[in-house]
């Protein structure tokens, strides 16, 4: 199994992860907006990057585990 085929198999998981990230950012921004504060785009990019690194690490681990089969 190639990594590309593995990613195609996990598209639904990646889409749910991305949707959850969007909902989380929307809720945080709405909460801060209602309290009179704001979240800088650099902080959003940092949160996105951390989540992306975590997702990539998990997918790589899962690929290595599945590749033996």
C-alpha cells in the first residue's frame, strides 16, 4: 500500500478532523468577539499548524502500522 492510497482511504477521517478544527476556531472567535476581544491570525495559524503536525504524526504512525498488512 502506498502512502497516497492510504491517504485516499483516510479522506473521511481527514475531512472530519478539518471540520472539527473549523468549528473549534469559529466557536473561539465568536466567544472572543462577544467578550470584546480578538484572536490574531498568527495565533490561528499556530493552532492550525499544531493540529496539522499532530494529524500528520498520527497518519504516519497509522500508515506504518497498516503497511505490514
